[in-house]
C-alpha cells in the first residue's frame, strides 16, 4: 500500500530517458538483462509528460569506432553504440516524440561519459527551458543512470528516479541495488507511475 502523496506533473518538470538503445537491449552487443522491460513504463511516462507539454530528453551513447571504453583500447566494454550504426539507434518501440531533445554523449575517442551531463550542454539547455525537476529512467541503473542522476543533483535539479523504468547491468551481483541506494542517499526521490496523480 502506497501512502505517499501523489506526484503532480507541473511546469518546470522534464522527463530524461537514459540510453534506451538497441545495443543495450536483449540481443545487443552490451545487453542489459531485461533491458527491454523499461520500454513499456517509459512509454507510459512519455505519454503523461507529453500530455502536459513538458520537455522530453533522451540521451544516447554515440561513440566513435575507437572509443576508449572498448576492450580493444583497454576499456571494460565490448564495442557498442558506435555513432550511426543500428546498435546506437533508440529502441524502435520507444515512443519518443518528434520534438524530444537528443543528447549525444561520449562522442570523443579519449573521453568516457556515463552521465548525460558530461561534455554536453544538457544542464544549460534545461535551465534555459526553466526545468527544475527531472524524472529520470532508462539504462543502465548502475552506470549511466547512476551518473546522470548524481550529476543532475549536483547541478541543483530535484530528481525523481523512475523505479519502474530502470534495469542494471550487474557486472558484480548487487551493483544495481547499490546504485539505487547511492542515488537515494544523494537525494533522488523514488517514484513509479502509480505515484503520479490520475490523468
């Protein structure tokens, strides 16, 4: 039973969707277990946020072919989300509106960027749009979601973590749970679609 007060979407809110790209989905080059399970809840969030006319932002890994995070260059990951390849495209069933902001990250060969804020103009654009609260979900809980949430809090935004729309890589067992605990300890507020006011 949820006894929290319902969350009301309001002016100054935005939905930030992290890296829901083909290479992170089952069958992709760096598949997150059950990564496709985030799509249905994110589509429901998109519908609610779009109905209010609020901004929707999608980040994506947009790597050069020789990115430093790839194993061939001594990084931890297989080649994934190379700019312009099918694997870097957003999940085809993710219903991003045409006016969604697309934020490309980790675009330089020698710089990793797990956060959608690192090396991008995201913080500036959000402030210019009057955004104060971010609803954040996507992939993966223990890497790009974790770092995006931490940077959003550091930038002074209120952050709601979409617990029904995140999944973890879990390179080590429990990484996802530890990442969630870290985000909540840093000030993120856990929410699910059920916590939103009725449409």
